[in-house]
C-alpha cells in the first residue's frame, strides 16, 4: 500500500536446462515455523477496492460474498481488513489505549455491548461463523501519542518512553509512528501485549506494512510475539522488501511483498477505486518472479500483491491479461489475495477464480523458474513431485504471437510423447515434444505436461499463425498468410484453413485451403487477399478470425482459431511520405484532412537507439524555417514515450546520418528539446531536465531553425507561447526533412499519437510570448483550507488543492503591460466524475464561473483557456467556489499582450 492521494515472433522460445531439478524451487532457508502458511494464502483484502473506507458492514458483506459465490469452496479463506480500522486524529499518530496500542475506530466498527465484544471482535466472529479466517493490519514501531502520554507497557514496570526512539517509521496513511529500541527492557513485552490483543480479537492473519531492512528487529519481535500467543497467526510483510534479506524474511514470516503496490492509483477517477490496476503493473512482476524464485517455499512465500480479477473491465485488465496475472502468480506459488469487490463479481472472472486446476498449480508450493525471456514473450516452468511440468507461455506484446518451448527444454524424459493439458480451456492434446501456441496479446498458454505412452489417446497438438494483417490501408488489398503446424505424433487429417472478415470487407483465397493430411512436424499454409474499405476517420479497428479444422485417426474433429485485431488507416497522401525504423512492431500511418495519426513502437530515440515512425515532408526546411504542429491525443504512450516534431537531414537515415533535432511531449519527460551535439547519428543532449515542463494534451509545438541554432516553443492555445529551450546543432544540411514522429519507448508495444495540422514556413521570428505563474508560488495567497500538495505530474512538482468550500487561491503579481482582455490558460487537475466549477475574479471584481472538464484523476493535468480583463500593471486572480470544491490547480499561463 502507498500513501493515498486525495481530492515471440514465430520462432521458438527455447532455453536449455541442465536438469528437471532446475525447475524446482529451492525451499527458503529456515522457513517460518509457526504452523501456518505451508501453502500460499488464498483470500481477500480490503485495500484495493474499499481502500480508506472500511466498515464492519462492508467487510462482513465481502466475507458473505466469498462464501456464497463458491470462492470459499474453491479454497479462498482469509478476509483481511487492511488500513483505516483504527482512530487517526492526525500526524501525531494513531490514537492509543492505556498500553500504547491502536484504538479501534468505533464509528466504522461499532462495539457489540450485549456480547461484550468490540467492533473488530464482532467482525472476526462473523467471518469465523462462515468458516473463514480473519486478517488485520499494523505497521512497525509505536505511536507518537503513546510516547507523548508515556503509556504503560502491559504487565511490566516499563513505559513507552523507555523503548521509543526518535526515528520515523512508515505508516503510509496516518503517519506518526516512531521506532522501538528492542535492546531496551519492555520492548518485546510491548509487541507481545499487542499480539495478545490481536489474538484475543480472533485474528488469523497479520499484515505488517511499511517494512524495510531497517525493520528486521520489528519483524523478529512480531514473529516471536505471534508465536507466544498460542494462536496460529499468519504473518505477512509489506512492501518492496529487499531481496538481499530474503532468508531473513523467510525465517520470520510466512510471506513478503517483493515490490510496490499493484494498484494503478493514477488510473482512478471520480473518487472510485476503478480501474484497480493496469497491464504495466502486472507486467512489472515478470522480473520479480524470476529474481525471487529461489526464496519461496512451504511456510514462507514470495508475495506479488493482490489479484485484481473479479470485476470485469473495472479490474483494469483485459480477459487475457487477467488469465496472465492468475497464471503468473500460480506458477510463482504466490499468495492469491483478491483485491476486487466480491459483492459485484463478473461471471467470467468468477469462473477464472474458481478454476481449481490453476489453484492447484499455486498450491503446490513450488516457485517456477524463468527459462526464456525475449522481446515478445517469456516462459516460466516448474516440475512437480510426480514429474509433471507446469509451463506458462506469456505473450508480452500487443499482437498475437506464436510462443514455443520443448519437452527437452523442460527437462522431461525422452523416448515418449507428452500430454498437454491446457489448464484454462481444459482440453488435452498430445505432442511429440514441441510445446507451442498462438498466444493472444498480453495473454498466456498454461499447460500441465506429462508423459504420454500412447499418442492415440488424444488429438495431435497444432499451432496456427496468421500474418500480414495487423495494419492495412483502406481500399488497398493486403495478403494474409495462415499457417498450421502439426506438433503431434499423429497426422492431422482433412485439414482446412479459412479466414473470416468483418462485414463490408472482402476476402478471396489465393491458394489451396484444404489438405488431406499434415504429418508430424509439417506446416501447411494458405493465402488470402483482403480488402477493407477506407475508414471515415484516421484509424478504424476490425477483427479477422483465422480457423483451422482437422480430424485425427478418424475421430472427433478439432478446431483452432485466432482472432487478429486489424488497424485500417486512411492512406497518407503526397507530398507527405512515411518511414519507420521501429521494426519491433508494424507501423501504421493515417491522414484525414488536417489530422495525421501514427501508430508505432520503438525502444527509444536517444543515445545508441534510433527507433521511430514518422510522417514527413522531404526537403521542407531551409536555414531559416518554422515548423508547427499540435499533438492532440495519444494512446498507449507511457513513461518516456515521445511524440512531436523531427527535423534532420534525412528522416529515412536512422542510425546512419546526422540525427538532427526533435521537439516533443512525453508522459515522463514532459515537453523537451533533444539534439545531437556532435554531428553524429544519435541524439545525446536534452533540455530542460525530465519533468521540468510536465506533459498536458493537447499541446502546440513549434520548432524554429535559424542557421545552426534550433529553438523550441510550446503553447496550450496555439496563440501565446512559452520557451522550451535552444541549442546549436552541428552537421545540419542547408535543406532538411521535417515531420511528425513517435516512439513508444517500449520495444514491441505500439503507441498512438494524433496530430492536428502540420506546417512549415520560411523565417524564424519568435512567436507571441506568455508568462507562467505557479499556483504554489510563495507570493500567492492561500486561505480557508487551501493547501500546497506534491504533484509529480505538475509544473514545479506541486499543486494547490482543497480550493472551494471556503478555500481560495489568489495569484498575486500577475503583470499586464496594458489594460485589455488577456487569454489565460489554466492548468488544473479534476478527478471528479462530472467536472467541477470554480469562480474566478480579477482584482476583487465580480467573479465569473468556469466549468472544468474532468481530467480523469487528481494526478492528471488538463488545460482550459479563458479570457480575463486585466488592468495595466500588477493584478490579482482569485480562484474559489463558495458552495463546493473546485479542481486542484497547477499554474496559469498569461499572454504577454492582450488580444
């Protein structure tokens, strides 16, 4: 948990292994021996969905849903109450009882006087009545309030001040915890008394959050304290634990979080916890699973955080991505702790969660090894005691990929065939040794592989592939190639290949599509001519379905199918040209009126990497020129992805001709100017530093050339401009190409950017300028509860929030050269569902009400431009809302002249 923010190409993926033993996880050295956690925990936690608003009724409703949905029958048993169950009056730390222990928030968890139970005991008893187990949350250290009150330590002559240090401990949401010196008398007794209290309440599981290597004494103390209660209590550590201390975590706990939170806090909007996560958060676990593989085992497991499967699209994952998360966690024998709303389960997700074949993979308590890792996929596998191998083929790209390994690579015995039991489809086939599947984007093929002494018991395994259609131009024919390979020991007979296209498209076979027999290891192919109509907009997505049917030894007919997404683009017209050096994914280019679109991948466009896709005008820039475009929107552009303007001698000369200059916007880098400072073929210089000018779309970009000097500007209204920076660039020809470009900064994963207008003009005169005023500037006036808050996506790294309902923000010293109407661009953050309003007044005059469009979250910046009447000299601009909250504000940008 973190602090709340308010307001494989078709080639084989094969890795040789020394022996099957290499696939079996070594048990953690001296695992925790408290009698619980011999298999990974299965259950639910309140954090992901309920977050900061747990109540007795909400927790009991989730427990009831776990029971009634059948999840409990499938093995899920823990109902874990995370943070916010205790009283937190402020930064002075959690409220404490006479012995320095946290006090229950009785409003959220009311006591039951008739039964003599406090609110937590009442919830625990209800959970237990359903045959389930109850979990609770705590953080290391002791509350500052206990120290301030010098509370007694139960059963000892010691007090809080005797054991407390001044070092801060992590309590992410309440704060106010300080360290404990465990060398002092009374320190262990304090933790014992707290553990005894939790045991008396009926806790079966305890999450110790905010743990770092400096907290090893706390972990040891809690481990000892829970054991001395006499009640079996599972101890879980969180989060981002150090791998160098893995043996210590295994010795004193039943599980430990290997990384940060799985939740996508920046994806949420309107005060909702949805979407709960995203693909990037799940994909980040592949390397964690590989690195931590040696350390998990019975009694102590690597924990990769919550399973965000259960609420359909609100999970934040596609159906295939949900299968991937469950498969990876199961292969890693990680705890499966659900973070979703169990009272609103999606039927398809529930079926995934109740798949006992997959749960059994998790519960074998063996950590899988990564045996292949390529640009398109990863393979994880483990060998179970009976000799069966569980293998997962994971597609990490955004397009279908054929991924393969072999029985030999898995360390299985030679001289036999093998059963492939697909643990998601529950279909069994036989193979002579190749284990291969066409895996959907971000999807998985999960198999149990076992020896097959008689191949006639199951149909032969086959692999399909479909190529040539990931992106096509509307109205122009394209060739699709469909292949089928027989991986089995038996021949596939009466093989037929077909292709289904959307209504309005045309498809014609251009080769044979039926084959009497395909022998083991053989491949057949069919080709089809496909034409899609030109779309009405830049891009349109359709799906084609390739199907292979076959029989085996005269028995039941089998069918394989692939659904391939196809992007259809409006063709780019002359004089514009297209080019892509990002060969890791097919580039798509579109033009519709003044709109241009680019879909492309590319590992990077900096230093030794020069991978990008561009729509450009050859020879359009002279020694004095101005290039302008607007980046209006983007998709799948994260991190240091870039979209903007490129000027270089030859845009098709990637990696071989002088690089030139790019001016761009980037989610992580912000708005930046980059260039090659030594006349080489790769960019090596940047201004300003990352994040100095945060990204906000739409944004206008303008790149000017004046001889060998290039200057970048940006604007939020296309009229008044702010400077990005300037640089002398050697080695630039008198005539250069210019264009729009994109690089996704993720190899194999395409991003999309849309541009509105592209112009190249002679001359290089500075555009009309503007002045930026930061909301958090020391000279501004904050009143009525408005506060400065950290904001990594904001200019200057800060914003002002809690404006409205009495809170106001006044920008002081806004200078105008003369009286008149000025265009003022407001950078704001609005995570509400419908959009907030603010009243804006200048120099104390009559306010005007402005309605803001939601930006999606309170960490996403949007802009709006409004005209304001300013007087000559210094002005004040006040933001407020007397009846409700306004958005948070980052800054204002004021034109330097009226108009």
